[in-house]
């Protein structure tokens, strides 16, 4: 593609060359995307559960609750 041929290297986004599908690269891409989506769902679920537990907390001061929410939002942004 860039005038150089790299033999034996994994160019993951180069799974379709010369109208032929490279099955191993396609499986790798599919597997990595599946893992990433699964981890995003787990992280979102844990964030929602944490928000709900912070909201239900009775023995924590309002200042501590606000701090916990800010920290969780910062963590979710990362």
C-alpha cells in the first residue's frame, strides 16, 4: 500500500486484499471488537450500579456523596 511489502507482519486492517478475505485477520478483528463491546457493557453496568448505591447511601454526608459522584464521573470519562 505504501510501496513497501512487509512479509510476516500483522496488518489487522488489511484483511481484504486483492478481493480476497484473510480469515485469520477478520476473526482477530471480530474477536477484539467483541471483547471491547463486552468490556464497555460491563463498565457501564458497574457505573450505573455504583451511582444507584451512592444515591441510596444514608450514612454518608452529602459532601461525601457529591465527592463520590464527581470521582465516578471522572472515572467514567476515562
